[in-house]
């Protein structure tokens, strides 16, 4: 089992890291299909998120595509709410219901980006409502903490629709958002002593996403063909999400 999971996690990290995402939704979908313990799922997905996006955040910052003022604007409310969401005691049935909804929504968002989002330069709006975006970030952070999904998959289309910044800056902002919320989620789990790692299980997966993430961050979008990757992962996530809701 671990060999197949390592390969899948490597491929997810490879694909997602080039777009500034951590891949948490796909990690959770894969682990759910393999019937992994739900607490171990959540901890593993959050840790893998951190491992993938931390390199992306560094690269985006070095290349000037991470406006820190906007990054903290989006994260100021989301970080404490991600901690609270992760700290909340959820029964297994409630967790899988929330995760099923979150994964199904993530798949629909990915389909929207695949079929309806135009590949054209984004001209940032002159003025943006920072409070509104902060509240939206907070809601996504709460969901992130409760489920283990980093949240970038929801934040990015909102920022693009609102012309919050350029496409590259939005990718940098999404990476930062995933990083800080995933760390907050892990802290919430640690605070209630529910953080679970089986290092014989988690260690190889973590190594796989680190390698995949570093390679993906350096590969061009043309090599990865992101639209095809998005289509394949949307199908995987939708299948896992619907399956959880029907149980």
C-alpha cells in the first residue's frame, strides 16, 4: 500500500506545486479511498501541505510575487480560525461529512477553473475591499482547520474573480495562505493532543511530496500541462467526495 501511496503523493505534489498549491484536497481524497484513520489523514495532509508549499513561498518571495501586506491581510483572520477549526472536537462521521462536502466543492471549483476560467493576464483592480477578502479568508481558514485542506484551492478563484492581484502574485498569495493555515491547523491538533503521526507511514509520504514539490516548483507549466492535471485530479476528488457523502 505504501508504495502506491508514495507514487500518488509524488505526482500530486509535482503537479500542484507548479501552480502554488499544496495538494491537500488530493492527499485527503487518496487517503480516504485507502481507508486511512481519519485523525492520521488530517495530520498527514496538513504536514504534506507545509512540506510542498514552503519551497514555493520562498521562490515566490524571492521572485517578487508575494506581496506581504496582502498576504497578511488575507491571513489575519484565517490563521486563528484555522487553529480553532482544527481544535474543535469532531466525531468521525461529522469529519467525513464535512470532508465529503469540501472535496466535492473543491472538484467543482477545479472544473470551473478548467472549463470557464480564461487564460489571460489579470489587471488588478485599483481598490480592493481588504475587509471582505479577510472575512472570506477567515471562512476558508476555518474549513481548512476542520478538514485538513490548505484552502488555496478555494482562495485562488475568489482572488482571480475579484482581480485582487496579478496571476503570479495570486499564486504566491495562495502558497502563503496554505502554509500559514496548515501550520495553524497542526498547532490546533497539537493543542488538543490529537495530532497523530505513524512515521513508518507518514515519513515516506512526506519524502515523496518534498521531492515532487521541489521538482514541480522548477518545472514549466508547458511540461506539466496543468489543464489535463486539473481534469484528472478533479475526477479523483469528486469521486472521493461523493463516495463519502453517500456512505
